[in-house]
């Protein structure tokens, strides 16, 4: 290797080395203080099998009928977690498909009506204000999480004092046959021989990412300039390293399992690498990676003043006197994406006393969910039989390793 290449390699390593500087001067996105919780009420219509802890909220972005079976498996497996998370399903599609599934497994279901191809970054960012946990886990809708995964991740991220943790040791890619058998409950993911395996210690960082919620409200989520797929996870980790404390798990027993779909890079597909946005995304990633100074980073990539709304343009909300506080909270959350009007005026949603609880933020988030469904087409949910809950949980075993490719930028 020439000396020039050695110097270039050393410069790259220095550029990506985590920084310990933790600026705190930037004001977070305003989240209104909550009122005291109301007295317990009868159980709502929601059918989730557990009440969430406020330790962790799991945001599951999803889109497309072809991925519905994978989503079902992901949510059913997540429901087995020994630490009960708050589950937020963010569905981005032309039509609403996952409502019944969300009522069974999720605590909130946010819909983004879009005729465009699925945008992972937008779906992830939309879920942030709905997360009430101290930590947020973004989880792709094709990954199976062992029952003890969340508990181990929470223990580690807290003990290490991190703002962001890549919580998994490996992702094992199951074959098509094994995936179907696991979903049907005929086989355990831990017993399957993977066709490929990615390791986080080799620089692969996508699929499942954990972050502190207050870090997200201070600095925002993923860079919204990323379109489609490519580089967004690496850019997020670099941002977390520059503005806070971030790292990869030091554990060797945090294994995830990827359910088969043929367009995944983990199975050798190159289709996403040929997407027109891919090279643009990688150029953006390289530009982000050149900035390691926190002040300069914030100047170049300013955090948003408001959260990403699950709709395009602005939504009009008519508020009565009793619900005026809820309208203001919506305005604080979404800025110009919300227009508050008087009762009787033209509006996408009317908020009155009957739809308001003592927790104004909770009422505002409920209203945001309803606003996201305004005029949304509804399609029958695909029907897939899943017996994944019948399998007994068991510790994962180390998997065969295949080296990642393309600068460690891979799709899960």
C-alpha cells in the first residue's frame, strides 16, 4: 500500500472517531408539560396484549402490501419481549392496510398517505413525537427481536451513559423457506442456518438503532435530505457521535433475525444500489462525515424547530374553548403544518371537550393520528396466518459470518 493511501486511510479513521464533546446549548423542540394523569378508566378498544413501560418506545416504520407478512412477524415477536415496550407503528402507503394489525400489537398507529415510494427516514422521524419512553428504538419491519433483547439493550445504554446505541451484535438473514417456517411457528429462528450474517462491530449500523428521547427532541432525528435508501443510518450515527455519546454494543449475545424478502442487500440484491437517489445519498453522507466539530455541524445541519408531520402541507383544526390548549400543543409540535381555527369554520378535524383528556399532549397526539387519516383510502388487510407466538423463547446462538460490502452501507 502506498504512503498516500495509508495517510488517506488514517485520515478517514480520525474523521469517524467518536467525539466526547457534548454541546447542550441548542434548545430542544418544545414538548408541553403534562397535566397530572387522570383516574383510571375502563380499558379502551385497543387489543394490545401488554401495557407499555415508559422505559422504551419502539418505532416500526412500514410500507407496502408485499411487506405485510414481515410486519406481522416483527410485531408478533416484539410482543413477546420481557420488557414491554410502547409500540408505535408508522405506516406509509397509498392506502391504509395495517389498522387491524396495529390494534392487536401497537399502542399508536400513525398513517402517512403518500403516492411516492416508501421513505424510511420520513417514517422514522414521524414516529418521534409519539414516543413517550425515555429511550426510542427504531426497528425495521422485517426483523425478529428475541424476548430479552430490549432488556439487555436498555441496561447497556443506561450503564454506558450513551445518547445512541447500536444494540445488536449480529443480524442473521434467514432463507425464504426458514422465514416461512419461523412465521408459521414450525421452526425457531435460532435453529436456522442463515444465508448471510452482518456484524455491527464491522461497521454495519442499520436495522435497529436506540437513542435517548431527549437527545432527539434537542437535535432532531434523521436528516430529511436522504431519500429512499442509502447512507441514512451511517449519517445518523455520525451525528450522534459528534453531538453526543454514541457507540456499538459490546455484548456478543444480541442477535437479530431478518425475515426474507428478495430485494434486501443482505441476500445479495443490488437493486437498491442502482436507485437514482442512492448516489446522491452517499454524496450527502460523505459531506456529513467531513464535519466533526459540534458547532459547525449544527450550523450546517440545523435541528428542526418542529417535528415531522405525518401529512403533506397544512391541516386545519377547529378547537372549542375547552380544547384550545390541545390546538396550541399541536401548533407547538408541528408549526406551520397546523392551522388552528374557530368552531364552525372549515376544518379537517374538530376537537371538542368530548375528545380531550387531562393530558393535553396525549390528546394532541390522538388528534394528530386522526388528522393523518383524513381522506385516507382504506384497503382490506392481507390475511397471513402466523403462529410465531407459539414458539418458546430461547437464547440465540452465534451465526456464520459473511463480510459486509459497499463501505458497510447495507440494507436490512
